């Protein structure tokens, strides 16, 4: 399998129409880490992503369907330019193997670079 993204994968901002499928994906992410969140936390996170003030999100679409998400934010760095932290990355199980995660990471890196971040980092299980 190629390490590149399937040409059908498209990355872009989440829109209000994505709300329900985004929550399905985010709940899948939370379940993977064997955590629980109160329902209001999903609503709060969605509001943050829509406001684009502190937290940011990108969605991945495969054949037009939302199948992946990346949640990230910028924070200060004591020894250089601000940095971008990729906090959550998740793809729908049925879409794996199409380069969805690779495309999301790449798009997040471009987003961070365009905003002057010195680096992008991610810590995962």
C-alpha cells in the first residue's frame, strides 16, 4: 500500500453540516482511548472549532463522506516561535488504508506553517 493519500481524500474545515458525523468520529476517538466525556463536552468542543479562536479542526472526506478528524491548537514556546500541537487524530475504521491520517497530518502542518509555527508535534498512545 502506498504511503500517500488516496486521490479521493479531501481535507478541509468542518462545516455546520458535518456536526453529526464529526461527533460520531470524535466519540470513536474517545472510545478508543477508553474514556468518557459528558455530552456537553462534545457541544463545547464543536463550538470551539466553529469559532476558530483557541482550538481548530480539519476534516477528511473520502468520496464526499467525513471519515477523519484532526483537532489542534497553537501554543507559546519558550525557545522559539509558537508551536502547533495535534491533540486528536482519528479516522473511521472502514476508511483506514487510504492515507486519510497522512493527509490530515500534512494539512495540519501546512495550516501551522501558514500561521508562523516553528513546528508541529503530536503525542499518541
